[in-house]
């Protein structure tokens, strides 16, 4: 069953319009590169926020106040990037548990343990009996950067970065905010959504639209296997990738339109 509130899958026309309106705003090279990486490689917004220059390019030596670079053929995305900002200790997040569950066997053991502690007069704190939080494992993946528009966008962005500051380090963030600092996942999420919804006027588009558009294209348009989509998406389980097997909005619209032709009046 389709989930409500899913990110919009952009049509080729909407994507072209998005790229066009980006040129009418500040930092078009950076924003074009952001969008191209999202739609052509399917990176999560937190993965884009954590990208470093060394992930996409080799920096040359600084010479006469200038800095050269060579774009890589493969983006080798570390598994740690999928864990969000904490992977590089940029921010700390707090997690408040709202629901816990136990197997029948574990629950019986827990009750017996509490009974034993109560009889011994020991202090009992509920949080001491919570099951361990499952940590997100993440999954590394190698993504070929073969698309010409993608490569051109990244090259244009890097050229401007290096011209403005030839002393950048290879470990510096690939994308910087207007204030010159790294993006947090939340800030970048809002920025990518802003470009699509407000600049391009695409209803229900979000920071996840690029990833969902790519996965939908791979499965529905290219007819590739779920295994291929899973590898590109970096999903640990293929069941997660199956979410993208849902028909895109354009297919539903076409089906309803065709049905309407036969039932006129």
C-alpha cells in the first residue's frame, strides 16, 4: 500500500525546470551540483552533507595562487556517512524512546529478574530493563560518476571553490553554507526542499525526491532488478528497496486518464 506523504517523483520536465530556476538564484554552481548528486547518484541528504572534497576529486599542488584538481571516476561512499552528522562528530543527537518490545521468552525472563530484585530490596529503574537500541549499520557503496551533467556540475562547483580559496584541504566539506561552514543534515534538507518547492514550484517535492526519482527510474523505466537498485541505494535489506517498486505518480495519472477516455459523459 502506498504511503502518504511520500516525496514527489519528478518528471524530466520538472527536473529541467528545477535546473533552470537554480540559475536565477545565488550560488547556481553549488546548487546545481547538489541537485545533480541527489538525482544522479541517489545520495541521502545526510550523506551529501558529509561529503568531503577527497570523495569526489584529487587535489593538485598549489601553484602561483591556483589549485588544480581531477574528478574521480568512482564516488566511494563510506558506510559511516549513512549514520548522519555524528559520523564526523559534527553534532550530537538525543534519542528518546517512545516504544519498546520484547519476545515472550525475554519478557518472562525480565519479570523473573524484576521479582528477584524486588525480593532483595534492590532499586528498580525502568530504563535499566530497556532492550538495547539497534544501531544503524550503514553500508558502503561505490557509485560511478559517469553522467556528463553530473561531472560538469561538480567540476564547475569545485573550480569556483578553489578559485576563491586555493588553500582548501582535501578533507574540507564539499559543500559549504553561505556562512562558510559545513551543512548540517537538517539545514541541507531544508535548503534542497526550498529549491524544489519554492523556487521551482514543485508541489510535495522534498530532499528525498532526488533519491526516490532515481530509484523509480531504475526500477520502472530501466526495468533493472531490485538487486541493482539496492546496491545503488545502499540498503542493507532488499525489503527496503521494494518500497520503490510502487508505481510512480505519472503511471497512476496515465492509467486514470486512459480509463477516462472509455467512460466519457
